[in-house]
């Protein structure tokens, strides 16, 4: 399958890129700097600015699926506006092109806890991280009303990143609106196993026009 990966050099994108290639998929890695991703037999770096819609439309054209691991950077003081602007542009580019569908790696803040409230209502992370959390939540509220595009929104677990678990096990469990927790009540997954879940969804789409989440 030909996959276009937006943000292929980022903190999550590089793991998704590695998993896609390991399964034999051709990947167009959309990055701001072409030298950020090494070209290979199955990997073609493509320079495009997520804030330039025309460039994005050209970059995603012909893809069987577009995977967005876009993030402006957790330390960006204008994170909220930049995240929403970039995410909306990516969605618009996929809609305007002949790309098949869009899989967005979003955030966990829009998931619902046992009290029925979104997780973002029960904790207040520091800025500017909080701005990114709110932006991912608000973007989910937007894309869930999209009816023309075949989209999927994947919410990672609360602990998934540099400070979370590490290493690939190839296993995970899935849910729709509530965090997947282990016997100790922890919602976690390594970035390698999140990439496994992403590529599983790429290959066998089980959540069209739906959000889902994963965890151990």
C-alpha cells in the first residue's frame, strides 16, 4: 500500500515510519526538511509545509491512506493555533485530493473517565503543553462531524511517549471512548506498540469515521 505519513520525522512519526516499512509499505514522508528522513527503497521524503494547502494537496495525492502524526512542537508558545491550523489543512488536503482516507494520531484528553467527564476536565497540565492538549481535543470535536471524508482518530493512552513504556511487544487492547487500563488502573503503551496499532488500522480499517484508543 502507498501511505503518506505527515510528520514522519517527529517523536511518534518515526516509529510509525519504521513499522510501515517493516511491513513492506511504500511511504511518502511529508516533512519540512527533506533531510530529516533518509530516502530508501520504500521511503520517499517529500517536502511540504502543513500551513500551505496547495503543497499538501500535491503531497497526499494518490495515497491509499494518509497518516497524520503532525505536531508543531510541545514547546511552541502558539501551539493551540498552529495545531488546529495544521490539522485542518491536512484534513482539507485529503478531502480535496484523491487520497483514500485519513488516520489522525490525536490526543487522550477527549477520552471519557469513569465519572463521564472528558479527561481534560480532571487535570490541568502546564502550558504550553496544555494548549496542545486542548487543541487535539477541540480538533476531535470538529472531525467527528465530518461526513465526506473517511477518517479515523486514534487517541493514544495517557502514558505514551519518552517517559512511558519502551519497546515493541506487538500486543495492545482497544476501546472507543474510554482509556484502556491494566490491572493497576494504568493507561499506557509504548510508542512502538502504538505504531503497531496505527499500521494495523492502516491495513485493516476497523474504525471508519470513529475514534478509538489503545493500551496494554
